[in-house]
């Protein structure tokens, strides 16, 4: 790997050369051939524009510039070593690391009442930075800045691992006083009723439910478009409007608001909610721990 034109692997070689002051001993310690270490030294000399090690009699002596580099070199390699150890040996009881998650308010509503007590008990010092679904968040996942994204399978990035978290059904929901919900609904009644749609994230992105309804090719009577799932309940109460809602969310909201729901009046695909993370983080112990807690919180 190169950084500003320097092969970073050469830093380890330079550190050992300065300490051993011998190409042969450095080669033995690095498990490399002497010609390989000599070639590495030549590249280092060229990059730093300094001999770095000079032959004096029968031994090599670091130059003044090499001695100036040594403390910085030691610090850099020590920091990398600590970073690797921290990634491999994650202790949730003492860790205070930030986890960056991308998820909708629907997921935070149905998962967090279970997830937060788990985190408080097992990892009281970890911190969460929550990002709403958007193209920006997907770009940040691609760049490794988002640790975990929870999203429908259709929205997953193709080049990174994704695992099933759970499957979700959808229901028709509305105000508990809505006469349309007092008896089983047919497809014609559903499409004739005024409705609330949800558009999530930045740009024209729709929710999974909206995408599926659009594919049916039938016009709906949309009166309100909400920008989040948790805006929807207040747009239903006291009105004849309907919405298509995640079943878990409908169950959670109906427990504390005057809402009612019933099965969809036509065949509707099951949504596969996925956990996605950057392919370079597959062996990150802390990420594995977090994914396990998300699965535990999602378990019915």
C-alpha cells in the first residue's frame, strides 16, 4: 500500500534496519533475503533523499536524518499495532468506541427498546451515531465510514456482505375510528381510500412498500407524503386515511396510539431486512459483536 508515493511496508524495514544496523540481521529478522532488504533500503534512500544508514568500518551507522525519523517511526508503528489489537480483541465491558449505524426510524422504533438494554448491560460505554437512510449514507458505507447499515435487500450495495436480520410483513393501518378498518377490506376499497405515502432519505427514494405498490400499476389516492415512518401515525388519527405499514411497527404503535391494522387485501411481498457492512470489516471483532446484539434484539 502506498501513501504519498511511499510503500508503507518499507517503514517496518526501516525501523528494523535502524535498530539492527545490519542488512543481514535485518533480513533474518524480517524473514527476507538480503537482496530484498538491500533493495528496500535503496528505495528508502531515494524517497527520503538521504543515505539513512552509512557504512563506517565494518558496521552501518544511522544518519542524523534517520535518527530524527526513528521516534516518529516508532510512534506510527505502535499506533498501527494498537489499532490492530483493538480490532481483534474487543472488550465490550470497557470499550468506549463509536458505532456508526444507518437505519430508518421504523427500525429504531422496533429494535431499540430491545437493543438499548442489551448495550447498557454488556457495553455501557459504547456510543452510537445514527444516520438516516440516504444515498450519502450508502456512499459512507462504501467508504467504510458507516459501520453497519440496516436496509431492505433491494437497497443493499452489491459489492459488500449482507446478512438477513429478519423478514417483515406489511399491513394496512389507519385510525382506530376509521370505518374501513372495522371489517375486512378488499383491494378496490384500499385503492379508493385516501392514503399517506412515505418517502425516505434524500432524493426521490421511496420505501419498500411504496416501491411494491408502484409496481402494481394502479393509481392511489395519496393525500400526504411523509419523510419518515414515525410522521405517519399523526397523519392518520382522526382521518379516513390509510397507509401501508410494517407489521412490527403497527403492533408497537397500536399499543400506545388509537391505531388499527389488518392484513393486506392482496398478495404483498415479504420484506427482507438486511445487515450490511464493508467487505474490509468482515474480521472486525467489535463489528461482529454489534451484529450479534442486533440479531439478539431482532429475535422474536
